[in-house]
């Protein structure tokens, strides 16, 4: 009798252990999938596009993906990040992540500017007024799409990715300084698995671009570099330093704060490549990127002028004589 009880106890323990394993193993597999930095398949960060022909008001989603605000259904509150977010469903059944707060407008503009140059981005729109049932009515809400054919499979790293050393990757780094992105962390980057007729493609995007178009902190001191940082502020952005000059064959950038080390390998030729892309943008396109983010006409003018000045700074620092010297 005692032996039978012991045997049954052992069987029950093994059953519990196996049940736990069946639950844990798939979770670990999914975690590994999420953490991978180099999924198999076609990886793309930038593609050659007709820059001058792109609509920077509607952005990467165009008119076809524009949210249907006739009905909004709350799915859940999204956790994580400094800004309040809600997952919602619109009138057409599409799923969106609604982002509230001061980062909504600059992120909308940043996505359009990068997409206009040929970089892969999220699909987003700025909604001037949005009522979320049970939560309230909010102003200037960024809606970021969660399409059925796109799966988020992990984060990519600034110092480890398939594009290291390429012109497009170096250009993407310069664009972070161009837009005064002071939140340059790996966790803000995302690999999107996009399904299509030719099989999956992996888009390497910066998923969080909310801390842009303002200014860096006031210094480079540990911890204190955060003091003075701004986001989505056209006045401070207009006055913020971008290119400080040229010294010992290298461009001196005006960036302050953390993670400045990733910019050390940028060459004059890299900057010249990006300049060639930026010069294809029209004034109207630049304005449209900020109009889409619901900035006032005066603020749009300030941003356009500031961006044109930065393009001129790149042109001056990458003159033909310096490029030939490289």
C-alpha cells in the first residue's frame, strides 16, 4: 500500500513537471524570437525611392490606411514607456496604438521625414481629437498601425545589425542628430516581419521617435546631461546645434548627452550621401510633414527654416574639396 502511494506521488510530480515544461518551453522560444537581432530572410532598412514624389502629409500609410474614426473600441491599456498608450480598434476593424502626450506630434513628423528619404518606418497618423470609450477625449493623439501582415519580432542594436558600415545606416545615424533625437536606445528599435507574396521581409525601423525636434541637454556631464532637454519645440529646435565644424578630417557634431560614441565613425562621404537625399525634399514636403503633426502655420514655418538651415550646414561641411580629401 505504501509503495503504491509513493509511486502515485512520483507520477503526480512528473505530471506537474511536464505541465510546467509544456508552458515554459514555448514561452522561452517566443522570447528568443523576440530578442533575435538577425532573423533569417530579406532585411531592409532603406530603399531607393522617388523622394520628390512622396506624400509627406499622409505618410507611409497613405490615404488607404487612414484610420476610420466613426467608431473607436478600447482593447487595452499598453504598458511601458513614458507616455500613456491605449490599444484600440477603429471603425474599419484596424488595430492601432494610440499615444498621448507631448511626443505624439514630433513622432508623426519624424516618421514622415525618414520615410520620405526611403527609410522603413512604422505607419502612423496624428488625430487632432480622439475619444476613447471609458478613458476620455484627448487632443493630438498619434495612432500607430498594427497591420495583420506585420509581426514585431525583436529589437535591433545600434552596434550590432546587418547594416553596419553602409551609407544608409550612417545616414540614419546622422538623421538622429538632424532631428535632435536624444533617446537613442536599442529598446526603441524594432524588427518588423512584413509578410507578402514574395515571402517575409524584415524592416529595421526606429519604432519610437517621439523625443525629436527639440533640443539636447545643456551639457555632457553624467546624469546632468538631461537638464534642458526638449521635444517637439520649434523654437529650441531652431536654435539647437547640429554641425559645429570640421576638424582633422572629421565633422564636429553639436550633439550633447548619452550615446555620442555611435557617431564617431561617420565620414564626410557618409554625410554627403545623406545630403544628396535631403536635397531632393521640397519645401512643401517638409511643411507637409509638420502640418500632418498639427503644428500651427507659424510653427511649420519655423521647422521648415530650421531644416533648410541644417541641410545647408551639411552642404558646407561636405564641400567637394573635403570630400575629395577623404
